């Protein structure tokens, strides 16, 4: 989950299936020291994973945040899950930054998109 005011508002494009998504949904705590810096570092690291396709972010007014990561194959998703800095950030997130979260992983079998010309 991330705050990205500088990013244009547009969804990640539809990709040719199959590919994988990791849907991370979280409610953050009041304690956010170091969160933004770690979030920026994690975004930098995931973009370096071969097979990473992109990510979407959304935040509700009530504080529920959703990040969807798109990965070409299960190996790319596994590499991201095993990344040592990512694992450390997960531990810190559980200890400090998240009140609650869920992670859903799915294989995408159908994908389409639309952009107004």
C-alpha cells in the first residue's frame, strides 16, 4: 500500500493471460515512522524483479488501502515473496504499520481493458 500523489490516475494495462496478481489489502496503524521510505524502497525493488508487470494502488476515505501487483508468472511472484528486504519490511509491517491485512494471490485467466480516446 502506498501514497502516490505524483502518479497519473490510470489502471495498469490488461496483459495477455495467464499471469498472476497479488492483492494486498490493509488498514494501517497510527504509527507510520519509516513507512513511506520503506514503501518507496519496496516499489523500487519489486520493479527490478524479472516478470513484474506493474501495480495499482487505491485508498478509501475510511483508511482501507489496496495494492495489486501483477506478475508474468508464479516464479516472479515467488522471487518477490522471497526478497530479503521485502521479508524484513513484512516483519516491520506486522510489528508497527498494519492494524490488519490480507493477501490474495490469483492466476488471471481473462483480462481486458478500455481507454477513452
